[in-house]
C-alpha cells in the first residue's frame, strides 16, 4: 500500500502542475487577444471593423 500512496501523491502533483500550466496558458492567450484584437476573435468587440484590427 505505501507504493500506491506515493503513486497517488505524484499523480496529484502532476495534475496540479498541468492545471496550473493550462491556466497560465489561458491567461497569456487572453492577454494577447486584449493587446492585439482581431475581427472575429475573442476580443472582436474591441475592433471598429476597420484598421484597428490585426489579421493573424
């Protein structure tokens, strides 16, 4: 049983790290969308449907 507990702790640690990385990645993508809005993207509401929007 001690091996199972150790495995469960390592699996939990890996899941926590993966979740944290996923949240950070989402924040970076959100920040990118706010800084460089584009038509049809998440932050399309920032665009005036003109030269303010950038194509990626």
